C-alpha cells in the first residue's frame, strides 16, 4: 500500500504532505472542543492550558498552523481542583518526540522496505536510530495488543489481524480508504491511548 513503482514511496510523500497534517490538526481541534464541552470531572469549567511539544517529522509544522506544535490541554477553573484534562490526539503518540504518523509509517516499513528506502525515510524525519525503531516495533507487537483499546476493537477485523506484523497489518485493513485516509484512520484508533486524564467513556 505504501509504495509505488515510482522513485519516491508514498510514505515519503505522506510525511511531506501538509494537507495530511492539516487534517490531523483539525481532528485534534475537534477532540479538544469535545473534551472542553464536558468540563472537569468535578463539575468545573476548563480553561485552555496548551503545552509545547517539539515533534520531529521532517516538515515545518508552523507553516500549517502557528500552534501546531502545541498539545491541546485544559485546566479546571476551580481553585480546589485545578486538575489538568488532556484530550486524545492523532498528532502526538504519547510522549514520543516523533509525530504519530512517523511512528506509524516507519514502524510499518521496518521489515518490508529496502534498506535504502528505510534510511531515506529515517533521514526524512530526523535520522531516527535503529534502536528507536526497534523500540517502536516492540510497542506495536507486545504492548499495543494487550491494551484495552485493542481488546475492544480487534473483534471488528475479520479475519483477525496478525499482531506479529503490526502495524503494517493494521494499515493494510484500512487500505480501501486510500493512503492518507488509512493512516488517519489508524491514528484515530490509537487516539484513546494518548491520554490518561480524559475519561474514555465520554466520547
């Protein structure tokens, strides 16, 4: 799905396609609006308390939006609470310094791409180390399959997805949505895993 017969793989194009990043940003905006509308668990109102990230992806994200590198987050307005609420995200995959799309695409190609293509892709997002890619693969194949999110959605896929081939096997199931659409769909599936301060049952 991620390669064509042309010299430049589709994975490289996606990582340089500002329109895809724009879609992810708008999804995060919608997730933030939804989280804010629910208010704090204590009943208080939520005020914006975004914090800066420095994600690596090979693209100047500020060209898409000046606030693109900021994670949407909120703080309760009650003095006796002040708890933070951080909504799910399709841009940031937890605390990883690489953008979620880069973690997904590089890990999906780690065993299927030629060494040359993989080196080009790694350089594109900041020359990520082999050790880091191996750590991502372990997360995909050992941690993600035992997550509550995966336990709740895996039954939707028939035949069952081969976890030993994650995340490529997951991307393949969304191939009918197109390359960009498939990537966005997987990142939306992962979004609940990107926060611990927002109740998963509120969506």
